[in-house]
């Protein structure tokens, strides 16, 4: 019997540019959304300046905020 993946789905982290392209946002508007306190749990710091966004968690938070 083949092994199946029973764990949770892998987290997908994207950069800010891909986040901007996916939601058709301006750069200023994207950073304004990402600066909100609710979005802190979806952001992962990489180094001193770069960030990555967990896209599934960010999508869920944005649905709650903007609905």
C-alpha cells in the first residue's frame, strides 16, 4: 500500500511582490495592509529587512477584515 500524506498541508510563503500581484494591490496599499496588527501572525521575517507572507493565513485574515 502506498504511503499517503496525512499531515497538514505545507505552508506557502511568498514575497511581497507576489502578494501584490496576486491581489492586484499598489505597493503602498499592500504595505498598509501588512502593517496592521492582525497581519503580524501571517508575516515571517527573513533577515533584517525582508519579509515573507504565509499566503493562506493572510488570505483568511483579509477575509475577516474586509467582509
